[in-house]
C-alpha cells in the first residue's frame, strides 16, 4: 500500500485520533508524547524537530529520529523491538514539527510501513560512539556513549540538562537524516480526513471481529453442554 504525507496539520489532534483508533490500553502514554512535541516545537535544533511515532495496542512511543538511527540507543532498540518480538498491529509515522500556530503544534506527518521501516533502520543505523552532555550550568562534556548510557560516566547525572548521542562521524548521520527527509517529501500528498476515517472504520471492523471470536467459543460450549444434558 502506498504511503502518503499530510502537510501542515495539527500534530497533537491528528496523532491523538490515530492513537485512539489503534491503542486500547495505556492511552495515557500519549500525554508523554505531547510533552515531547512541545519540547520539539520550542527547540531551535533542526534534529529535535524530526521524530518517529508509533501507536500499538498497549501504548505509544515518540522517539527522536536521529537516535533511532543510532545502533544501541534505547530509541533504536525500542523501534526494532515491536517488529522483531511482537505481532502487534502498529501505526507508525515520521513527524516533522514546523511551528506553533494559535497554540497548536503544527507539522507534517509521513505514513510508514512499520515492519519495512524497522528493517530499514536495522540495516542503515550507524554505531553510536559518543554522548555530548550539556549541564544545567551551561558547561558541556563528551564521554563514551556506553559509559553514559550505563551510568558509568564520571559526571553528576542529576545536573544533566540534555544529551546528544553521536556516531564516529556525525556528518554521516546528518547525511542519513537528510536522505530520510528527502524520501519523505517524495510521498504523494494525502487527505488527512479520509485517512483518519479509514483508521476509524478499520478499528470498528477489528473490534467487531474480536467480539465475534469471543462469542463463538461460548456458543460451542453451550451446545456441548446441551448435548451432554440430553445424554444424561
């Protein structure tokens, strides 16, 4: 199925609607996502504005695209996990935050074929090498990413304001992310309202299917009970 892009949309409203069509449990995860969207909109770093978002039956994930393409990071492991270890139906989008209008976080959404994209990430990701750590007092330090990740770095973690993971050659990551952005822009434009209507219809059909499956065993059991009663 061809994927589409949806330009200049209310990111929170659109993804909340997508989430409600696919996520049954832990919908409160989306409250965390909204905070990430807000921080992204407030950031002056281009890399912070490119995100990958997924909805699954038991929650959501919102991750920085740059970290997803760095092997070993929690974002990389999380993005791959649901394709490799579960059979959950996943809705996935690349998200580009473009600004805030009338209090709404605006941007573009790009449909992703999650299993295909997860494999692409696995095959394309760069090995993480360093962690650029910024502290609350404005100072910075660079350390081995594994030392930072596993809490072994000789720093005061309580004073960390932000951390940016990098591969051995940061320019390679920049090039990779530029390629991803170009690929997203080649997608045909889609109608967001039609897209969301399709998700709602699919959700209703799946719920009806699940309801029928849960009823069938009960009917069979009832029939057997009746037959057994007749035999007695």
